[in-house]
């Protein structure tokens, strides 16, 4: 334990003082590196606790630390390669728990936001946080390459860079109060006036409406998964009991199920939208029925998958989820339009823009929620991102535009113009007998 003396400082105090006195980009780099280190440390603690509690550990502490680094990369959406397969051939694993994604996103966002306070420019704070985080990420990927779970370098670089750049940019934007002001002059000069007007007036309303639509879709998907698990409750309990007999292993399976709950919610949303979920090459499950057959692993969340066969009125009823999401988008747009005094055409355009944004977001979520679980038959597992996004755009625009127009017309019809009050007559002054009056007829 390092003691404080009259001339010395402990190591945490030195790190804090260095970070406070460092220039903007250097301070941002230190904060970014610290954020990556905290994420790695959290994964290492989790994996080491499970390794210590395991009655039959397969590897030593070094193997556990390599697994922790791989889990940290998987939390960013990167794909890792399993080398210890029964066939001896390396198998990719790209389905990462989306719940783990919240930790690196929050850490990078917080690092960039705090770096703005000590930087002279937003670009310096953003660049420093990105460089510091990616430097630790590169070291973690290099260390992970020596374990049984090795990084897929193309996927690792792409996901780490995109996530870090986006989260750090959002952190800088948050530090400035999340403004919706005009673009800088150099960008405004390149865009026509109509596009600038849309960005200033329509885009904020459309973004809020799209966020509400995505939330409605994901909440509806989570509800569908919950109903499926309750419906197959006995099978879910049996599957959970068959995974492992040790309490530590069951605890690990429980943690994995909790981490995959957001994935399952997105899968349920993709199922309700219509494209369905791919459970292996050639096997797709959707509300209209399933194509092909697949042998699913014994995992509690997978028992909620509908049985093979054609669609039924019960499965067709899930179409209410995208309908409700489209109505939510339309209502949010109309409410925002009422405050700004928009006309019908602008309301319809805002609903279309919100539908496009909602589709892009759902496509990204669907792509992140799925991936490969192995070779050959398990090379595709989860919803198809681009198809889910396109269908989401169709649902929101097809239902949202007429609903938004009807709601806009109804709100406008209910507003009765208020008549102007009659003018107040001017007060008549009292008659003054001394004042000369109008001349009489005898004058």
C-alpha cells in the first residue's frame, strides 16, 4: 500500500494530477485509455469470478484473461474465432450480447464529454478520446490473439473504430448541450436552402418520432418474447436445467441470458415486422410460417421460437406491433407540428423522414443482434439487417402517413377560430357649458 508523505503522492493522485494538467488532446487520450481500461477490468473481474467458482476449470488464469479480452471485443460487436472446436476447424462467433454494448458506449461517451471541459477545442477532445481508447483496444486485440478465442481482425477494427468515433462524437455533442443549431458555414454553403430548412425545422421532430417508433418496436418484440417464454415455461426450465449441473455454470448461463435479452427483443421486433429470424442457413421463422428445418441448441431463450409450420391467426396477430409503432411515430410528428404550425405536406414529409430514420435504426439493431455461431449451417443466425430496415420503413410510411394526416386534419378541424372582441368605444367627455358649441340657426 502506497502511503502519502509530505513529499510524495500516491499513484491515483499522480494520475489525477497528470490528467488535470495535461493539454486538451493528451487529457482526452488519457481519459479514453482509462475508459477502455475500465471496460476491460469489468470483463476481467466477471470472467475471473466465474473461473474461480468453476469446479472443473479448463484453463489457467492466463486462459481466463484471454477470454476476458475476447469478451470485451465481443461487447463492441466484433467477431471472434473459436479454435477449440470438435472438428478442429476454426468457427466464427459473432452474436454478442447487446447488453454488454452499453458499458463501452457509456464509458467512451463519458470520456469524450469530460475531455471537452479541459480542451481548447472540441476536435482535440474528440480526437484524443478516440486515439486513447483505440490504443488500448489494439493492445487488447493483440493480447487476445494468443488465446482460444481470437479476434477476426477486419470485424474487430471496423466495429471498434465505428463505435468509438460515434460514441465520442455524441459525448462532445452532449458537452455542448446537444444543440440543433445551423450547420457551420462551410457546410451550409454546399447545401441548398430547402435542405437546410429541413435540417433546421423538420429533422429534430423526425428524430424524436423515429426514436419513439424504435422504442415501440423493441418493446413490442420484448413482449412477444416474454409471452413465448411463458407459453413454453416448462420447456424453458428443462432447457436451463440441462445446460449444466454445477451452480456456477447455471449462474453463467443466467448471466448470458440476461445479456442476450436486448438481442431477443430485437429478434421479436424483426419477427413482428415480417422478415422473421434466420436460425441457420435455409431456415427462417416468421409470422407467415417457417421455411426449412433446423436443430437448435438447448438454450432457454430459444424455446420461445414458434414451431415449424405455416402461419396461424395467432402468429399473424403480431402485426399489431408495427402498426402501433407507426401510429406512435405519426402522433409524435403531429404533436411537434402543432407547436410549429406546419401544414399537411410538411407533416407527411416528416413522417416519411421519421420512417426512414426508424428503418435505418432497426436495420443497425438487427444487424448487431445477429451474426454467425459457427460454420456451414450456423453461419447465419439472427435477423437480416437490411431486410428488417426496409420493411420497417414500409410499415411506418404506409401506416404513419395516412394516420398522421388524419390526426392532423382532426386537430385542425377541432380548432375554431376565435372572433375578435368588439372595439371598446372611446369614453365620451362630460359636456362643458362654458365651451363654445356649434353655431345655431340664428347665428
